[in-house]
C-alpha cells in the first residue's frame, strides 16, 4: 500500500497545502489519472473544491478530476492512478461514500496498490471508522465504517490546548471517551503540520511535533518524529 | 411546559453546577420524586454520576434517583415529579435513550407538564435532533432524533474563540455547515454560563453573555440578555 495521511490542509497563516507540498508532489509524481473525492465539502460546491485543488496541484505539475463528474464512480476508482480525498466535514464525506457505494471499491483498489492521499477528513476515513472525527454530525453518514486502510484510528488536527476558561472537554478527554467505549481501538493523535506515509509495511512520519498515541488502559504515549513508526501497522 | 436548559455544568475554576444553582433550586423546589438520566457518562459509572449529582443537589434540599436503577424505566419517567438529564457525551446519552425506549415517554411526559432540567448534552437532547453536539461519536446513537421539546437546536458550550494558530473549523463554521445541510433548522449558540427557562409559551434567558442565533441564509444574530426571547418558540 501507498498512503499519505495528512493531519490538516492549511496551517494558520499559510497557503492551502503548503507544509505538505513536497510530500504530495513526490508521492503523486508522474500520476496522470488522479481522482479527487470532494464530498467533505458542505458550504461550497464540489466543483469549487475540485478547482481549488487543481489550482494548487498545478504548482506540483499535477491535476485531478473530481469523482462527482464521473457517470460511473466505481469505475473511476478502479481505473484511477491515484485517489485524493480532501478535508472538510467527515459526516458529509462518509454519507456520500456510502450513497455512491465507494467504500469497498476504494478499499480494494488501495489495498491492491493505488496510491491514496487524504488530509483531515480524508485521513480520518483511511481508518476503520469515522468515529475519531472532530466534526459536527450535519448529516447521517449511513454507517460509521470507512476504508480501513490502516488498523488504527487517526484524530486529525490533534491539539493539546484548550480555549482558556472553556469548560468543554479537551481533545484528550474526548479520545479517552472513545477508547472507553471502544477499548480494542488505538488512536493516533496527529498534530497539525504532521503526516504519515505508509509504504508497504513501513511507516514514515513527517512532522516537527510528536505523535500522541492512545491505547486503552495506558497513559498516552508521546512518540518523537525520529522514532520507528512501523509498529503502528501491528495494531 | 417547564424547561431549564443549561449550557454547561461547570465554569472553569468553579464547583459543579455553581452558576446555575439558584435556578435549579427554584425550578425543582418541592419536587420529591426526581428521576436523573446519567447516560451521558462514559469514563465513569452511572452510580458515580448519580452520587455526584446528589452531593450537589443536597445543597438545594433535593435528591435524585438515577433511571438505570429502575426495573421499568418508562414507568420511572411516567411517575417522575421532574426529570434531570446530565451532561457528558451526547452520543452515549442518545444511544441509551433509544435502547431503553425513553425518547417518546420523556417527550410525552414533559409536554404534559413534568419539569425538565438538562445541562450540556442534557440541553442538546431537548432539541429535535442531537446534531448540534460538540462531542465525539464514540458509539452509534441508533438515530439522531431526540426529545424535540423546543423547536430550535441548541449548541451548548458555544464559543466565539478558537485556539490560537489552530487550523480546524471554528464553532461558527461548524454550525454554518449544519445549517447548509439542514436549512430549515435554527440554532441557538448558548454560551457557557447561560441558560433558557421555558414556562408555557414564554422563554426567560439567564446569563451575562448574549445568545447567538443562526438562521440559514442570514448573518448570525446577537441577542442581548434583556431582550424578548419568546420568539424562539415560533421556529
């Protein structure tokens, strides 16, 4: 498998897909027929999302075609040279994936070798379920199951911080609730500016901040960028 | 109807149910048989949640019995002098409400006059759906529908602030996504330290901060504490 799972598209104050640009350009280098999945968009159109990605991908010498413009979306997945899944609202993304019957075809093709890039919601859906999303459930997702390309859960935009004086749960508290309800699951807190590159059975970590790993019944574990991340595929 | 819908149980640095204590004590004054719904608890037990509420309610001369200790939970609702729904994880709360067949009985009894107090998740579920929750979907709720005691949606713990340098969506952006997907809905951003007291067709607002109202296709509206809130029941 070839996966590039990115925490967030945009760092505060930076252009769209800036910190990840070298990784994306290298990962997709030479790919012609790149299919883009724009279904995480809610307050803007799928056409607009495709155009935004293409404006940025032009800088990398790449272009995408959005899956919503194919008559046969499953065939679009099956014939793609690469699949790119954008961020936004995970609930809307998963609903459209289910409605269009795309979960199983994407899983099968990526497991058979089609490269997969996802950021934010697009990284979340590479996991077994969407349940470590941060997003508001604006639509019924028609099931929580997602691509299951990796055996662990990603919480994108992971943050240690809390708005000062705010009484709501911290991100860590939310993940600990998830683990209490799903004790066999493992959650990767993927801080902004960080990504995981899976190639075969190896995981390369790109980012300046640690990854924070949550396993039920254990204290959260901080893993530094230069450590070995291959063990993540053993969960 | 008699409703007391509270944004949050605990202000940062204050004891549990501190800012709302006078309202709760007055609202439930003289009620003997108060049934508590503890199902938003995930990382602690329903027994512990009941005990925590009783320790606090003792200060008000009140006590509750948790619904998980009744053999017939529907009968517990039907014979209650008041219903109190605690906060925590909205998904776990709604799952247990559905599993125990409590949505319709609570709706019916509260519409017939049983007083209802809810904070955080307990305020959220007084609305038509749980979809304006901030919580992580740690379990399948078995449906998004909730009590529908008011015609609008509450977003509890509403905040204008964002963690500095964080690239995730603001709360307002999340609510605007909800409205884009559910354009007929109206969302009340209920800031911490604020509550709504519904008595018959009248709404009293208690809190120092404005309420922020979201209607699809309009700019968000700030409503000051001394304005008339009865219009909220017209949506």
